[in-house]
C-alpha cells in the first residue's frame, strides 16, 4: 500500500523529516510563488509540514490536503481564512517554547537595563586595568514597574519570572484576565503611562501593527525600557530609533524586527540598544520539542483523526 504523501515546502528542522520519513512519503519542493508540483503529485498530498508562511494559493494547488502542521507558535504567515474555507486543519507548536522565550525575555531585560553586553565588550577590549572600572549602569531593575503588552501563555510565564525580582507588574490585553493578579489597563497608552518598563509579547495581527509608536515611547519616557520578544511588526522602528538617539527612551532590548533579517541602521547605532537575531526559542532542546510536535500533529491526524494542537480558527476533527 502506498504511503500518505506529506509536502515539505522549503527548509524545515531535520528532526521533523527524521520523524516522518518512516511513516509517510515526503515530497520536498522549493518555496516559490507557485509550488513546482504536477497535477498527479499535488493530488496525492494529504498533509503539509512547513516552517514559515503558507499561502492560500498553495492550498488551492492541493485538492486533497487535510492538515498543515506549522513549525512555530505564531501562524500569522498562514492563510488561516482560506484553510478554514477549505476545511483544512492548521496546527502550531504552542507551550513547548513558552519557557525558553520567557527566559530569553528576562535575559534581554537584564542585559538592557544593566548593560551587560557592553560591559563584557569593554572587558574583552582590554579596558579593565588597575584604576579603571566600567561606568555605572544608568538603570536598575530594582523598584521598576513592568508592563506586559500581552498576557497569553508566554506573557504569563514572563510575569511569573518577574515576581521574584520584586517589581510591580501590570498588563494590557484586549480583555481583562479574571484570574490574573496584576493591574489591568484597558489601553496600551494607559499601560505605558503607568509603567517605566514595557515588554511586548503580542502576535502579528492587523490590530498590533506599529502600536508601539512615538506616543507610547514618549509615555515610557527617558527612564523607560522597551523589550520586544513578540513580533517586530508591533514596533514603529523609525520612532524607536529616534527615541533612542534623542534620549526620549532610556533603552531597548529587541529580539525581533519588522523586516527580518534586515535591522535598520538607526537601531544598530545607539549604544542603548541590545539586539538579538530572533533567538528567543533557539536552543537545541526547544527546537527539538517543536519539531516533535509538528511530527506528532501529523501522526495523530492520520492515525486518530484529530490533531494535538490545532489553531482555534480551523476545524479540529474529521
């Protein structure tokens, strides 16, 4: 009996392929505007394993596809509306990366406030000599009021990590979390006015586009800190560059950017910016767990008729 065909467009974690190749026929193609598939091959494909975007046009090429397993917690590059119309289940990889991203957020926050990367570079450059010392950091985490822009799974993990640091915690989301023991602010502007530190962990949606703009940065003020481990889409990078250069904002720590991997020169120049190349979930154990969940979603779908982690917008069962 022929095996079920799984499409893999472009690159994906090797562990996904290792987990799937014994059970399925793997059809690998390049990521192009139109997938290079003949009609017979396209008609045999019933599942997809993908890292990155997957367009509605690609879905239209696959008349019998049932499930698309996406590598990553965010699925903003997936045409979920089209998938729903076609009855295709879309899955993502939530929870398995929550701890890693929350840990990275805390590391980025501390590095930004205490200037630890600059201090290490200063030492490595041979500047630490008798009678010299690295300048005192302008800021401290002690006594800060941290605002979380987003309080989903990862936001809650960040909040839990903040508690032992004895900072005040507040948050803004579209609606109040009844069981969250933190102050709620109904707008992002109100949150920014109340806090001196803002951590962004919201997904890429039309409602979050450049919401962290000049007004929000001004509300944080010269002593304010911005950390973004969500999506670069959320930040007006021109406004942020200007605020860092002028001192209107104290400092920023960024793991994500608007047009990755492009980083604007205005963010590369300021010494009060700590920049990471989107590594929040980039550890071997976490990426292995994400790869396993991609594979497990496909295996569960074709063995049991139900995916493990379907996104809420798409159907979940046959």
